[in-house]
C-alpha cells in the first residue's frame, strides 16, 4: 500500500533556506529512495513542506532514515522540523 511522509521545515533565515535547498537539490537524487511522487512547497519566506509518496511503508521508513543523515549534516540551517506519515487514502 502507498505510504506518505510529509515534512515541514522552518529555517533559521531566508538565506539558510536558500543554502539548505541548494544542498538538497544536489544530495536528494543521489541518496533518496525512489518515490511515486515528491513535491516541495514554499509555505513562507523561511519554511517549506515536502510531501513524498512511496510504494510501501518499508520504502518510506528507509527514506526517513536516509533523510535524517542530511538533516543532521545541515541542522545549523534548520530551526524546527515537524514530520507526519501514514497510508495514502485513495478515492
């Protein structure tokens, strides 16, 4: 069953957001598992929301573990992280 991870990040400043996202753009394709879909939205001048849908909860869990490495390496740019996850509801 499809499974989603939603991550809201609040950055320390607009410049921190720019630096973080430029690093993410390079890092993500090489490290993150394949997603059915992945969308990032700028929700404010210093915040973003990423929603990724994976084929299963196992792939989503792998993604969580992998992204933690990136977050740890870039924690100096982040103020707060709120993460949600769950099965995708299909209509």
